C-alpha cells in the first residue's frame, strides 16, 4: 500500500511538471495560434503582449527619444501654460496643481519654475520676443509630433496629420490645458465646501483624502484614455481606450507612489550630484512614464485588434514566396470586388472575410499602396469614417505579371558598382527564369481568377 502511494507521488510530479510546461508554452507562444475570440484567450494575449512590450527594445528606444524631447520642451511648455495663467492671475494655482499632479517631481518642478520666470522675463520684449515664441511653439509641436509618430507607429498608420493641422491641434491643447487645471482646482474647492456644508466636519474631514484620491485616479484614467483616443491619426474605440487608460493610469499612480516614498533612499544621489540630484531621478521618472504610456498604446491597439498579433513569429519569418502569394491574393480580392461593383472593404474586413491575419494584410496593402496599385478611400456614408481600399489602376487589364513586376521593381536597384558586369552569367540565368515566369502570368488577369 505504501509502495503504491510512493509510486503515485512519483508519477504525480512528472504530470504536474508536464502540465506546467504545457501551460507555459501556451501562454508564452501558442496562444497567438489560437483564433478563438473569448475573454480568457484575449486576457492571456493582452498580458502576454504587455510583458513583451515592456521588454521590447524598440519601445524602450522610443521612450528614450521622447524623454529627450520632454527635457527639451518642459521649460517652454511650462512657460506657455504660465503665460496664459499669469494673464488670468492664476499662476500660483497652476503651480500648486502641477505639484499636486506630479508629487514625485516637486523638486524638479520648483527648479523649472525658476527657469520659467527667467524665460518669460527674457521673452517679454524686443527681437527676442518673436524668436522666443517661434522656438517655444516649435519645441512643443516637435514633442507632440514625436508622440503622435510613436502612436501612429504602434497603430501601423502610414500617414500622420498635416503640418498645419498639427499646429492648430497642438496649440489648442496647450491653451486648454491650463484652463482645465484651473477648473479642476475650482471643482475640488467647490466639492470640499459643499460637503462640509452638508455633513458634519468630523465626518467629512477623514473622508476627503480618500475621496480626492479616488477622483484623482479617475481623472488620470480619463486623461490617458483621452490621449489614446485623440493623438493617433485613426479612429479609436472608447472601450479600448478606457481599458488602456485604467491599466496605465493605475500603473502611473503606483509609479508616483514609488518615487515619492523612495525619495528618502536616494541620499547617495545627493552626495554625487549635489543640488542637481533631482535631475537623474527626473529623467528616470520620465523614461518610465513614457514607457508605460507606450505600453498602454499597445494595449489599446491590441484590445481593438487583438488578432493583429496572431502568428507573429511566423509572419516575422515569412518566406519571400509566401509573401508574394499573399500579395497576389489580396490584390485579386480588391480587384475582383471592384470589378463586380461590390462595396470596398477595410483592412479588418478583408482579414475577417477572407481569413487572412490582419498583421499580414496591413503591410501587404501598404506595400501595394506604395507601388500605386491600391488607393485608400473613405466610405460614402458620412457616419462611417473607416478607411477602405480599392484599385488605383484599371483592373480589366491588370495581369499577375503586371502586379509582380510592380512589386519587384519598386525601390532602388543597380547601385552597386560593376555588379552587372561582374556577375553577368548569374544574372542572365536569373533573368531567364524570371522572364519565363512573367510570360506565364502575362495573359492571366486578376479578375479572371476564381477565389470564391
């Protein structure tokens, strides 16, 4: 009997080990081959993606670039906000609100306030006024343009806002921002006064910190959600933006708490940097803030297009032959729907209707667009602003050879000195094979291929 128990224990350990390995393999890799659409699979994909993004070198390098841009723009940005606030007599309120929103960087902000006062004094008149305003606006527009480019890269949006739209949108943001901060301060004061007038002070006083912390957390969620909706040059669904906003807003508050509570443990930085001890901590804080902000953008993107990351490893290692085959299929779909007078499809509709992963449809369509075979169009329905695709050439005469030649010959070539002369025999064989393939497809029109 005891021998059987020992044998069962010995057999149980390998089974548990195998189950753990299978679970880990599914969570870390195989989940991206699971095309089911339920909350369990989507949750695992979102967690998997968040961890990958945190370790992603490209995301961290973009966070580093945005950190540099932020350091360059922090004084001009505060100068613009304070110039507006000073005009209405609310500069002190703005300073208090900034320290309230960024308690981890109170020392850095106080130093920046001194820089801002000097900046505003120097730009108050003379020729430097015009130059200062131009530099100020350029710095701010450059920062927000970098943020938009980072978000557009995550959302795989090939085209951003126009320059003049950037100028108008970004300037509006920096004009509205101080007004919103002043309003937030006024609302907090109004709520405090109202609650004290309704309830006894002994009941209200202990609850106020909890209440305002909760309101501050909700405002942080909405701020990040608004960022994910407004900055990318695309249509973002609110439910996906608020999901990312809640995750990133909570992470941001935790980061604030860690930096505030960790100030007492940085005495060594004071000994090394002296009065500039806040600078490395400020840079580290900005780096982490931008990193979690970009991770939130990826979470927002993935929750709206969770299947975008399916078969990710396979697509990264896709063969040239398979990529060409998919290009022919996608172009044939677009051409035949146009020839049959069927409605144009969006990228996600092509993916869902024809069972092609969206993360291969998107680069394929972008490639076909870059060589002039496909154009992006908007729906005739004014309520639907989804971008769709249709042919940019006459599909009645477009053959398989014409399409492949357009893809093959796009880009630079014949730039290596003496390449053709040195490898003439090899290139003759290659051209002979290519010509034979092109002759086969010359008479085959895309609209004549049966894909249904």
